[in-house]
């Protein structure tokens, strides 16, 4: 079973590594790192470059597609979006962590569906005809999307549950000792105190400026 | 504030990246990657090499120390253990994810204390005069240890809570949208069903063979 990770400059390292560490602990999965062309691709911090072993022209199919998010602004890269469109028919499952869902949306894989993304990009899905959901994990057919960075671990486990069954998903969860215990219950805009929510928005203000049509995720 | 990440061949990528992604979202932290000498250090899978910018001889102090775990067997590296011993007096906090605690234990930083580690290494702390705890996060003075791989995120948030206060810890949790939702409650030996526990042990059997003195973590 071939897992293709799509890399592009500015990807969030935890989105890739979180999903990878889960999937790599399952039996029989081969990992392929794909980008424009073979070579190192820098993450958002520049400290965790990952080497793409193959360029998009070398990979025509995959069983599982994994698309990480990014905390940079800007539209998805056209060449990579075209590649997703090309490869998608061959895949059993596609998953995107955080704003990786914007790539899947741009490729038309989520048309008319609901999808998750990082809360700061909640307003960016509508332009692709996709409805933002503030649920952590969202399934639309064979496409799975999730909330921000840390959700890649949850999402990859959910994907293993679908692709390999509950015994493998649980065994991998145990192997990684994934029994989360965050010190606070502040991990989503709906749960964070108002002043923390304000701080979080300030952090992303330069990346994804608030716009009139932007919904406050978690607002009811 | 200088955060020094100790790298050694075979480290678990998620231990480093999970902690890093949390700490890098806090204001005013500078990251330093340290190993035997400057150069790339390969992780357990070989796919996420991280470049050590500095060798141990170039770094004499740090405010925060971060030591990742590994799923390889073998004793901690003497040179790196000596370096931990040298640097520790200058640090405000030290943290280890998973079996990184064996490094801190070997350096004498946990003598007579309780510590967490990956469940598969529960039997390996006693030789250093350290008592294994099956809690996810354990604090012994200014040294924090945690359970396996995925716990590095929890631990780094707990550390930020201590070093920067609750507002920063919660804001970073929101930035990373860390609102975990694992599909199963199987992330520790005490919680996993017996057959899953068996599978998990089989996975680690080659790395850390069961021994007579090895306790079953979670057993009461």
C-alpha cells in the first residue's frame, strides 16, 4: 500500500510527522514523499526540511494521499493541485491535516461537501464550494479532513481504522502511547477563553487577515 | 530563552517535532539542535533527518533542554550523557519525551525520583535508581518526563505552562488546535484491550525484550 505525502514549501512539520509516525507504525505501508521535483522541501520554520524522493511527474498513483497544512497565506500551488486531481481516482483514501484541505478543495475533491481545516482558515473553503465544519475530523466519501496541526495524529488513526480496521488502529495508538492529556481545554476557538481566542487570532492576523465574510469558527 | 534539542541517531521524529512545534509557537524562544557534532542526524525511520547546527562542544548552556526518545535498543550515548550533566546546572527546565528519560536518568538528573517513559521501556529506569511511573507527565523538580512519542506535545505544553504561564500555554494550544480526539481509548497499556496490548508488546519485542525484572506497566 503506497502512501504519498504531498510536500510544498512552508508545510507544517507536525502535520507530516504526526500522520507519518502513525501510518509508519502500521504494517505494509510504503511512504513516498512527493513535491514539484525531487529534493529537499522546507517546512514553515525552515528547520525540518523533508526530502521529496520524487517529483509529481514520477508518481501517477497512490493508495493513500496525505496533504499537510501550512501557516502561510497564499493559494494552493497549481501544479500540485493538478497532480492531486490526476492521482485521486487511483486512491482509496485521501486525508488532509489543517489547511491541507484547501489543496483538496482546490482540486475539486470536496465539491459540495463539508470539510474541516485549521480554524484560522475557516473562511477560505467557501470559495471552492466547500462548507467549513468545526468538527475535528470530517469524512466526505473517501476524503478525510481535520482541524489544525495536532489533528493529523487523530486523522491518521481514523484513516487506519477505515483502511486497516480497528485492531491495527488501536495497536498503533498503543505503540505511540497516544493517550492525550493536554494541560488545558483550550484547543479550539469554541473552548478557549475569550482572551486566549483573541491572542490566537492576533497570532494569525498577518497570515490570514480577518475578512467580512469570515465566520468565527465555533460561534453558534 | 535558548531551547536545546539533543539529537542522536534513531530519535523518534514525533518526539522532536511535537515538542518543537509547541515551543516554536511561544514568543521569544530560540531553538538550538545539538548532537555529537554539527551535521544531519537520522531519525528512527531515516526519512526525517534533522541537522544539528552545533556539536556538544559548542554548547555550554541552555535554558530549556529537550531530549527525544527512540524505539531502538541500546544504552544512552556516553558523550551526550556527559553533556547533559555539564549543561543541566545552567538550565531552568529539562524535559524528555518517551525513552528520552533514559538519557536524563543516565545523567543522574532523576536520581531517587519518579519518571515516565515509553511503556515498553518501563523496566529500564530502575538501573539508574529511578522509579517508573505510568502517569503520562511526571515532574521531579525542574525535570519533566513523559510517556511515549505523542506525549511530547502534552509535555511541551506543560513546560510552557511552567516557564511562560497559563496564558501562553493556552494560546499555543489554540494555535496548534490541540483538542485531541483519538478514535479509541487504547493509548496506554492500562487502557488497551488485552489482545491489543499483546500486539503492542510483540511490536517492541525485538527492541526491548521482556526480562524477568520487567514490570508490566499499568498492572496493579
